[in-house]
């Protein structure tokens, strides 16, 4: 039976309507999946080991000497540039600003045929450390207000190169899409004295219906008000507003959780296209009590149509309880 569900952090509504979609085991295979790369090296790929001259000078490299495991390089085709201003200009009733910002590409592995789902835990940990360390460096810049880390896997998710890579984009503004949930989290804390995200973790643990993985420091689950099939999240159990505050031990544990979760998605859903985002507090809010960083993974198994675009209310045809069950039972 269809029902409305609300995300307690954002107050956004979704419609859960399993009757409108096929059961998870009936989801057509290969329709939404990305064909895996088969060659370890491609001569025309700018990110493959041996083709380093095709990219700009790296801002981060691990290890610093010898063969590299992870490289962070400026995006050659960046939407923002670090040498521009942040000055704002009025155009009658309209407003514009200089295109200042930072746009990095994180080359996650020297091999062309790898992805986070097929890497080792140590290799994933290297990627996470690059995320964290580069996040810290960028956040120290005077005019940066928000650092966003994300991964587009597959054409439907927006990628243009198959080589395993992620992106970091930093902006001098915090857009309403990000600011509104922060405001609601602040209101929740003012009303209850509790972080809404910590509360969500506690409630998911109490109900035990949508959990995929539960470790010492992290909880992976399909959220109660998931907007699309198999949407998954990873929350740290320790209250941390910003991702760059995670310590080395936490990153190693997180690497295992992320690797296994992505491998279950890779195996159970036949390597679907997906978007992966790290939600973190804006620069300067790293010690607030109402924010809590987390990761969200959205497999591209559904397409927003007129109702979703017109109302902002998403229709999810696979319940998060069923999504979590399928992922739990999939052998990574």
C-alpha cells in the first residue's frame, strides 16, 4: 500500500509505492549497469599510470615517492577557477558573482580496470585519506565556504571517463539545497537538544529494519525515507560535523564498510551507475552540535519524471526495508 514518508533531517517527503515497480529480483539486468573496464592500461586514458604528463601538476600524491597509488590533480575542464574573484554584481533584479572555486579530480587507482567496489580495503583507505587531507587543505583557503566530495560512476551518473576517479569541488557559497537542511538541523537541536543525525542513527539501530552493516564506528543503512531504490547511507556513530575531522583509525574502518557496501551493490545490482556524495558541514562549522557528516550512495535505477520534478516529492518503487535485505544477503 502506498504511503508518504518524511526525512526527519530535511523534512522532505517521498512516496513509497512498491506496487508501481518490479520486485528487486525482477529488476532487469544490464539495463542500468556500466560495463566494467577489462584492460589495466589504456594509452588514451589521461589517468592511467604512465600517462601522468596528460594531467596538470598534482596537488596531492600518495605515496610522495615511488609508484603512486592515489593522485589529486586540478580538473582541466573545471567549472570554477582559483584565480577568479568572488565579487558580486547586480544586473537589475539579477545577481552574478565571479567563478572562483577549486575543482580537483581524485585519481583513485593507477589501474584502469579497478573501481572502489573491486579494490582492497587498504586501497580504498588511501582514497579516503586523499579526500580528507585535500578537504583540510582546501578548507583553509580564505574564500572557500563549502567543500563537496563526490563520485559519478557510469554514464547515467554523469561520468565521462571510465578510469576510477572522484571529484572535489569547493565553492565560496553555500547553496540553498545545502543550507536548508542545515537550518532544519539547527531548529531540531534548538527544540530537542539533540543532533537529528545522531537521533536517526539511534532510531535505525533501535528498529533494526533497514541496516545493511553495523560496525564499531559506522552504520550503513537504507534510510526510512529513501528517495530511490537501494539508496544507501553511511553515518559515523561519533558526532562529527565535518568529514575532515575523521581520524586514521576511523578511515580504515570506513574503507572496509564502503568497500563492502559498494561491492554488494556491484554484485547484487549488476554494477549499476551510481552517485556517491560526502555531505559535510560548511567551512567554519566544524564544531557545531547540530551537524553530522555522512555518505550517501544513489544507484541510478530510476529516473525522475514530471511528478518528481514538479513537486520535489520522489516516488520510490522499492521499499528501503527490502533494499536493505537484498544488500545484506548479497555476498560481496
